[in-house]
C-alpha cells in the first residue's frame, strides 16, 4: 500500500512529471526552493544587521570570523544530504517508499553521530581555531564565545540541514519552505530580544545570534516532525520510519559514494574561504567586517543559482529512477537558461543596490566603501558559478561525482587560493576578490568540457 505522500506525487495511472513542460517543473520546484534559500539567508542577514546596528562593527566582525569555520564543519552534512537526496530521488522515481525511508534513516543517524563528535570536541578547540586563523585580538573573546555555542549546537544544526535536503529529494519543496519560515520568524524575534534583554531575558551581546539560531532550529524541527506526521508523509517520523533509524552500512556506502566527493568539494570551498579570511584578517577588523557584509550580499545573489542546480539534480534523479534518461539533456539546457535569467537578474540588482544594502550591516563610511568595491569586483561571476553548478548537479544525479568534484576542487584550491595570495601581495584586498571570477571561469570551462565530451556519451544507469 502506497503512502499518502507517494500517492499524491504519483497518482495512479498518471505520470505528471513526464507530461508537464520541463520549464514548468523547474519553476514548480524552484519557487519554494528559492524562497527557502532566501529565508535561510534572511536569518543570517537579520542577525548581522542586529549585531552591526545595535552592537557595532566589532560585533559584526566577531561573527564573520567564525563563518568559514562553521561552513567547513557543515560541508560533510552538505555532501551527506546531497548523496542521500540523489538516492532518495531515484527511489522516489521508482516508487519505492521503504527504500526512501531506509536511506533517510541511515543518513539521519550518521549526521547525528557526526554532530555529537563536533559538539564534544569542537567547543574545546574554538579559541585555538580562531587564533590560528589570525582573528584580530580585539574581537577574539566575542568570536570565541559565539563559536562555542554554534559548535555545541552541531547535532541540531546537522539534523536540520539533512531533513530539508532529504525532503527535497522526494520533490517536496514546500515543507522545507514552511520549516524555514518558522525558523526565520523565531530568529527575527529572539535575536533582538536577547541583545536588548526583552521580557526579563539576560542581554547576551554577540552570542545573541547564536542562541537565537539554536532556538530557531529546535522549534522548526519540532514543527516539521508534527507536520509530516499529520500529512502521513513518506518521511514522517512514525513507526514505519523509526524502524529504519539505524545505520545500514550498504546504504551508507552508496550515500557516501555520491556525498563524500560532494562534501570534499564543499570542504575545498570552505578551506578556500578560510584562506581568504586569513588574508583578509591581515588588513584588520574593518576588513573582516567588510568581508562579512560582502558574503551576506553574495549569498543572496547566489541562492537562485544554488536552487537551480539542486532542482536539476532532483529532476535528473527522478528521471533516472523512472527510466527517462533521454530527458537529461533538456533538464541541463533548461537549468542553464534559468540560471542566466534569474541569477543574472539578482546580479544586476546587487550592483544597483549595493551601497544601501551594505549600509544595513555597517555604519562606518570607510568600511561601506571598502565592501562595495570588493563586491563590484566579483559579483558578476556568480552567473558563471551557477552554470557550472547546474552541470555538476545533473551529473551528480547519475552518480558521476569524482571527476566533476575534482574539477571544482582544482578550480577553487588550485587556482583561486594561490591567485588570491599572489594578487593580495600586489593589489591588497582588491586582489583577493579578483581571484573569484578567474576561478569560476576556469571551473565552467572544465565542467562543460567533461559534460559534453565524456558524460553525455556514457550510458546512464540507476544506482
């Protein structure tokens, strides 16, 4: 007997995914996903606005100092969720709900175990990590306090990331959207309440954003569990799902086969960001604050590209599971065109509104000018990055991950970082940001060559 959620997605006697025009399927998945990523960015942005406006530039810099470390730690979850969503997508396309649950249960238990390791060991090494990164001494105590809270909260953060990723694997982009709506709303209220000490709460300064994030993740996860049970969703935490809450080594090996290279690719990005931050920190806390403001804006410009790449991967996995591999080329073309239009529109808006948006985070005119210059140097290359991500995402849906991952790692680790070091010695901060467009252009060239000359000529089989 099929689940209600499975029946809804695949009505008896019909295959809506094969009938609906491809661009409509992209839009149907993209709408909630883009808004979800928007909300995810809003949560971090609003926290930084609160900190920058209420507590000053040093507070903004303290939080920014931990960002690359946090990103580095969650890269494994990003890879794990990516691998799970591909396998779940193929099982969903083949109408196998029990296999969907088994993959999800294995993934969640693995993520929870990894989160506990980070929580136990990460908190004790927070200050040492930040010192190693060259965090300016005037913001080190606040940055360390913020980092410790986020590291202790790793189990909840990891589960939150995996749940939203796996729901998208079954084509459900609305539930992650609702989850992030709740998470964002809680953060919007909790952060200023903890900064100012509303309702008798203790004023917590820089750590307010961290505590608010923890509260938002926990409340949103609780709501999601209840919502999925009420909808009799295939991934609802009911008795049928709980039977699969164990680590199946065979399934984990398949998840890691796809997810580990993806995680390594993201880890390379994280290491690159840590290297960039190390270079930026040499220019003082003002440069660190400018780095944080630029990252906030770039995240908004890039989330359409990320959403389009995820959509291409999900639709590709569903097509492979359902035996419709002949549609993969059309999925790639549609994704590339949508990236050009949507991400390109966000880039134009970013250039036009850069100064007032940066002013939301930073009040110091010198730092605002610095951040705007850095943003203008690299923002346009987000379109190039998005095109590369669409191709690698589609190839990942078939289980082809090693070469696309290696090419991404080469572009980031072998081109961007060395070039940033080289250019920074001559052009300062501007040189660091000039390395991004060069790396993204090289990445697109390499991914396109592999996609056209190798991947398209191979037979595509279900994993």
